[in-house]
């Protein structure tokens, strides 16, 4: 008998030790989720204060979210876009074009920059849209992220150059875009004031000199190839890292085209936009969405553990099932489940501690509710037939 008692005591000690380890692990997960939530809020503030229009669609081109700037254009609140499609906001021709772009980019897995029409305050404008596929932690495409901004002025400038370079020289000088021209040897003929403002260089110091020293080494081969294609009569679009006069690098999105004289290519003209902040924002938004996805996966794992990986999982599943239907206090749940009040109180404390449920003001008579952050997880999971 003494040997049996010693064995029981040993098993009890091991079980207690295991419970302590699991509780510590649960606390660590909770801290990680809180850290992710703080990071998500930081990026949310960033997104909402950007003037660019930003949206996120799922795999079927159904809107999941957008920022305030885009919502204002659509004359809705940001949360009202959830579940909508382009057909809800644009004429059929534009909506089908947008959705076709989404499908192509998600299938290719490549970021694209698209110049397209857009309706703003009832007026047709042109925008530059950057669309990039979003992937989950396994590399599966789960949707598409879009950022766009008005380029109507730049389009007008391009058309103006076709008609008369001299006539629109003033517009070029005061454009918000960087504009420069090169001869067939890649030497600067001209760049506008905006180019000087952004880079810190002066035209008088670079006129007649090659563009090559301004390009980052890793991008130089690509830019030279683009230059020769343009001289061959093919307009090009590309991104390039450029070194400013102060030594800081910026990222430009460049559209370049051949300049013709009497039917012969005599140089190139380029329009550049500083997209350094756009690129940073794009990476931050993708990181925020990835963290949100990781957070959701951790919540699902914790939920599965509480239901299938611990004693009392069946009872906790029944409690969650009842709370999805309506709110209860502890006494009401004990009666509904025909179980001991203290047992119900114990499981409610566990679920409350792990963030699966929330409670009203009064500890004993207050109502319990399903936590909003796990509502979607409960809908996706079959939690009513746990292993134990």
C-alpha cells in the first residue's frame, strides 16, 4: 500500500508540475498577443494618416478594409467597405477592369504598378496604383494590397510634351514630378527644379555628364538595359535607388520614353516620383497584416489547447457554445449545463484569464460574453466535439 501511495504522490507532483508549465506557456502567449496588438495599433495610426488611398481585398476581390482617405472618396466610413466589391462603387467597365488586374497579380505573385482611370468627386482622374499580392505564413496568396495616388497632373504633362516642349516648359519646371532628359549617350541635357529640390544636385553641375554615378551599383545594370530599350523606341517603367547629394538613398518610380526628332530617336525623357515613403508604408502594412494573421493563428492554437488539450475541455466547449448564443452569468450557466456552480466558476476563470471571454462589472452576478477577437475563430472551428 505504501508503494502505491508513493506512486500516486509522484504522479500528482508530476501533474502539478505539468499544469504549472502549461500556465506559464499560456501567460507567455498572452504577452506575445498584447505585444502584437500594440504593433498593429501603431501601423493602423500610420495607415489612417497617409494621404494615399489604401485598400485590402481577399482572394475573391472582396474588400476587407481600407483607410480613411479611400473611404472619403467613396463617401462611406472605412468599416462600411467590408464585404463590398468594386461593383458597389464603380461603373461595370471599371469594376471588371480592377478585378481582372487583381486576378492577374494574385496569380503571378508579382507587384505591379498600373496607371488607370478613377472617379473622384464625380470627376474622372488618372491614378498610379501599386498592387501587391498578400501571402500567409505558408506562402499561400490570401488577397491583394493596393495603394494609389493621383497622377492626373503627370499625365497632363506627358501629353503636353508630345504637343510642344517649349509651350509647356513652365509646367515642367514647376511640376511635382522629377523630369529629366538624356542624350543617346546617357548624358544629362536637362532636369527640372523639382529634381534639384529632391536630389540636392544642380543642373549646371551635371549637364553633359552621365547619369551612371547617381545610380546604386545593384541597380545600374538594370537601368542601363532600360535606357537602351528606350532608345530602341520602347517606353519603360522601373524602380531605381538613387543617391542624393547628401549621400542618402531614395527610391524613384520612373516612366521613361524616347524623344524623336524627324523620325529618329535623339534621347530620352523621364518622369520620376519619390516613392520611398510609399515603399516603407507598403512594407509596414504587409508586416502589420502578417502579424495580424500570426496573431489569429496563435489564438486558434490556444483555443484548441484549452478545449482539446486540457482536462475540462468538454465543459469549456459547452460554456463557449452557450455564450455564443447569448450572455450568461455563472449561476445561469450552472443551471443551463446542470453542473456544479464552483466547477463552472473555475472554467470561467480559465477562459477569462486566457482572453477567450469577457465579464461585466460584478464578479458574481455580472454577465459573461465571447471575446470579440475569437468570434471568427469559433465560427471557423468545430469546437462542440472536443476529444475530452
